[in-house]
C-alpha cells in the first residue's frame, strides 16, 4: 500500500513541525493529511485497509490534541 508510505511521511512532517514549535504549520499539514485520510477511508474496500487506516486516524487525533493543547 503506497498510500501508507505517503501517510507516514506526511505524519512525520507534522511531528517535525510540532518539535520545531511551528504549530500553525503543523495544524495546516494536519488538516491536509486528514482530508487525504478521509478520502482513503471513503474508498477503502477491504476490512484490513480500514483497520490500517484507522490507526493513522488515531495518530492524527493525538497529534491534533498535542497541537491544540
């Protein structure tokens, strides 16, 4: 699943922005990645895909909490 690699790369960018205390950029990237993830969830056909994508959704939720705390 090459979408998985893209998600990992983009999530790492969010983490890097948080580490650099660039919360505005982190939040912007989070919104972009969340939209991509939502699209992937909407088009997922197999249960295994949904489970895998849900893991990334949980990570994004935690990062959102971190950015907005």
